[in-house]
């Protein structure tokens, strides 16, 4: 009689699985093995499928024990990143009085008495968020810190410490890791933050870099996405779309190099947009200036997924509408020209490109005079009471629905 994996103990079952690991089959581990592993939640059948992909791909499974045809399976892509976050959040509630704000803003907010502690984390995965064909490791380290500090800036806080976790394979040398941490060190110096810990592990799927940041703000001075009110003025810092356009330049030069390795990249005339992609800066300077000018934003978010997407976040969190004007959207001239060179609409890049890490915020009408002459803050529209109104007024005066078409994660 043939022996199946269901008749074996944990060790023997694993040995059989290893021997048959080349087969594209879903094996079912027995209940006692799961208890040994300390997993408390089991399906009704008492078994859980163990997928064994080959060649790094996910197989089309054949079920060797259990008919799963009636089991519901929802693709993550049907939810999207933010839908998935909301789906996960529904299963959790806050039990600590000190937890002021959890999921749903740029950072979590923890009450510490006089101040609030701000906590945020971002993960960068090779092949998803960056390509080492054109992303220097030092720049990657710097960027990873910057995008986390940007979350603290968006809460009107000051960053203080970071934790760095990395997943690396043996294709990386010690010198390569040193280069990445040199960028992290440079960013720590620029933002006056301390690296106080982290984690390292092996990775079978490329480089993974995850940073958690701790910041602080005086209690009551933190700013959420949810505070925008009717007639508030919408403001953005810097210029928009350059990072996305810089990415197009880098991807083009990569293709040219792959076609002809003797060709050298032509980046000189695109230095600004490439720099915005490879080494973004968190706008802590604006946070300090707003404090000096006595301006407390009513709502704020950093622009990571595109201006339109972030406007939708403020609209949803504040339960208000937004009206912005195309001719007020700030676009750098080099970025504009390069977009045209690539046959891209510069304003679409600004609305949906993402990775600018500028600040989008709203202010009261009373504060307009304090900022109207600021060289690096542009007023692009205003908040309306109608939460259904999310519109763009074109240069020709047409009112069109605003569409969020930023980065799609799944």
C-alpha cells in the first residue's frame, strides 16, 4: 500500500515533501504539525495547504486531498492597496487609551502626555519600488529614509529615530551594504534623526528595505488628513511630476544600454528630474517655516501616489469636496520640457505621477496673507462643502471630474 504524506509524522512528511518538491502539487499538512508550529487558527477541515512553487513562480495548484472548488478566493487586485488596508483594519480595534490614531493617516499617533509620538513605516522592494540597474545603493538608502521622514512631516511633526530592517541575498557584498547605509547615514544627518536599531534577514527575492520612523509633535499640534473645512485653501509645496518624468528618463536609458552596452546614459540635461526620482527630499523645511509664520494647516498629507490620489484621501477623511485649477499646478520647466519630449502630458504627470514627496495641505482663509508670497508654496484651489465634488478647472475654464490614477500596487 502506498504511503501518503498524511500517514507520516512531521519530520517524515517534510522529507517526502522535499523529495517531491519539483511537482506542482499542493500538499496538506496534518493538524498535529500545525499545532507543533504554534498556529492557532485552522480551517474547518483541520488542514492547511502548503504551496510549493518551482522556478520562483506561483504554480497553478492541483489539490491532492481536498476539493477547494467551493472555497471563495478574492484577488487582492479587486481591492487595491487602500481597499486592502481598509479590509485589514476592519478586523482590529484600539484597546489602549494612548492610541489616538491608528490606520488611516500618514502616521499613527500615540499619546505620551505632553507630546504625541508619531509612528510610520515604509517598505521598498526590489523590482517593485526600485531597479538597481539605475538606482545607486547610496541613493536608495537616502530615499528610504526621506520617504519615512516625509510621513512625519505630513503630520506636522519632527522625526527623531529610525529602525532599519533589510532582507538581502548573497549576491550583495559587504561593500554594497556599506554603500546603502552610507546613504542612510547621510539622510540621518540631514534630518537629524538617529538610527537606533533594526533587523537583518536573508531574502530569496531581491533586496527588501523597510524603515520605521518615530517622530514627535506637541499635543494638539499634530495635523491629520481629516481636518479640512469648507472654503479652506488648498496648497502644495515645490513642483509636481518631476519624479515620474525622471523615472521615464531612467527607464529609457536602461533600455538603450541593454540594447547596446557601449552606449553611455545621457542624463546631463535631465539632472533635475532624475534627481527628484533618485533622491527626493522630505519637506521638513516647510514644517519649520509654517511654525515660524504661525500657520497651522487644517489638514495635510505627503504626495507619494500623485496629487489627485492625495486630494481624494483628504476629501474622504475630511468629508469635503475639492476644486483645483490646472493653471495653478506647479511644474518645473525642465520637467515640463522632458514630459513633452516623451510625448507625455505634463499636467497628467503632476496629477498622477507620484513620488514627489511634496506636502499637500489646507489652510484657513485667515492664513492666506501669511503664505501668499511664499516662493515655494502654491495655492491651487479650495475645499468645498459638497463631498461629492472632486473637480479640476482646466485652463479653458471647463470643469472636469478629478480622477486618481496614481501608483497601482496590486
